[in-house]
């Protein structure tokens, strides 16, 4: 559910869109469909985890406004509307 941050990102194939509203709508529809069949959805990769380069040591520095208006929107929509059974995050 991450937002495409670069056309060269190694995880773009796992993202729905670069538009936060569209990504959220697609995620809600997917989760609703999956869970209607009794299969639990786990939304991932949590915000800012979209790079393959130095993925175990990098830090995604994203401003608060961009986080709230772009990157967190699909996750917020999915959790609030579709209520996935789990969320994958990084500690």
C-alpha cells in the first residue's frame, strides 16, 4: 500500500498507485473482497518502506505534512473502512 516515491523504487510492483486516494480505494476493495471469503488481510509495507537499496539500514525522512496528506492516507482508509485483520510494521 505504499505510495510510489521514485520510478526506480524496487517495491513499486507492490504499490497500488502514486495517488493516495486511489491507493486507499483499491486497498479497501481488495481487503473487503479477501476478508469476505474468510481470509485475513495483512496490510503492508508500512509507510516509507519502499526501497531495496540498503533496505536494512536506510531511514526514510518524510515531512509531517507529506506523511499526513500523502503517505498515511491509504493506510488510514484501509484500517478505518476495511478493518484488516493485521498490519505489518517495522520496529
